C-alpha cells in the first residue's frame, strides 16, 4: 500500500512510520516538522489549511491514511485552541480522504474521552474499561477527541460502502528511546513513573509501547474490509505501568474507588485498567511489549 501518515514526525508517528516501512509499505509523512531519521518521504504541510491538505493528497494519492496529527498534550494551550485545532485537522483530513477516493482511514483518538482525572472526582461505571464505557470528556483535548470519533462514525455511516474507517485510542505512548531514560510525554522517566504511583495514577496506569501501536496499525490495514466499519479500539499494553496490583493502587490514589465493593477489586495481578481484547478479536492484535521486558533490556 501507499500509506499517508499525518503527524509522522511525532512521538507516536515515528514508530508507526517505521513499522509501515519495515513491512514494505510506501509511506509519506505529512507534518509541519521534518526529521532526518524518518525513513519515509516527507511533505511539510499545515493540515489546518484545507487547500494545502487537499493538494498534498492529490500529490500522494494514498491507498490508506493514518491520521495522528494533533496538539498532543492536554492543557498545553488554551482549551478552545486545542479543540478547534484538533477538530479542524480532522475535518480537513476527512474531507481530503473522501475527495481523493482513498479506500481506508484510521484515526487516533485517546482514552481521555472516558473522563478519568477529573478534578471533581471520577468513578468508572465498571472495570476494566472497554469501548462501550460512557464518555465523559472534561477538557478541550478530550472533547475534541470525542468529536473526532463522531466524525469518523458519521463518515462510516454515510460513506462506508466506499471506504473503511476506524478509530483507535492509544494509551500513554512510550517511545523506544524512553525505555533508555529519555523523558516521557509528561517529563518523567518510565522508572520515575513506576517508583512514584502518583505520577501514573491520573491516567489509570495505562501505557503503550509506540512500536506496538505500529503493529496495531499494520493489523488494521491488513484487515480492511473485515471488521465492522467505523469500529473503535482501545490499544494498550497487556499489563499496568505499576509494580503493585491495581486492585490496591486505584482505591488508594482515586478516592472514588475506595469502597469495599469497588470495581477495582477485579484488577488483580498485573491486569491493566483497559480491556483491549476487542482488537484481538477483530484484528488478531495484542501488545507484545511490557515495561518488565523493555526496562530490563536497558
């Protein structure tokens, strides 16, 4: 396939591009930034510019699109700016995908749509969390991701006979160099997040090796035409980023779960808070990497 990856120079994008290239796909990255170490054709494009986006699609003529580009950090800019920017990028990419006749579009959302971390407190309806859990976004980044998911669902209902659409919610992404001590997205090292549970607790101790995200993208592309059109998937590691069971940690760090009959009691051993089994059933994908193996290598 000729695959166009938006945001290919980013933390997640670099690993997705590498996985696609290693599997023999022709890859073009659309990003405002370019990197010397990215093994793909790169086009500098501002996806907020609808005309520039359409022109890039006309030039590339992709078979499939993986949309990762976004303001990636909640609270890094004013709420309205994050919301408008991320939804605008999605709208322009979706329009260009449909206009160009591209056959497949996979879009990155976020687990934050669930609503965890809310300052006023948050309690899940059940654990582990799956794709059917109610959405309760409480900041601009998560609200934009919910809107993006609705745009994809709309496109699948309206254009599903012409293209395959999908959404994935990658957990807290850890890039390969971060296992070696480079700072993660929030500025802490992986070792620091493990040593101090308070750092990972707001995100329910979720994480994902970026290379496993690349493997997910490959699995989704290989299955195009099979799974339900517009399906959404949690994509995370098969364990929690924690040295103790979540049945102990979640009630301690999330007061809303500190009850005798807490649903966190089901998360024994190394079980994560997110159930990613739907991706296994539909696509045959499961995460291969764990902090236990990756940290040990370094």
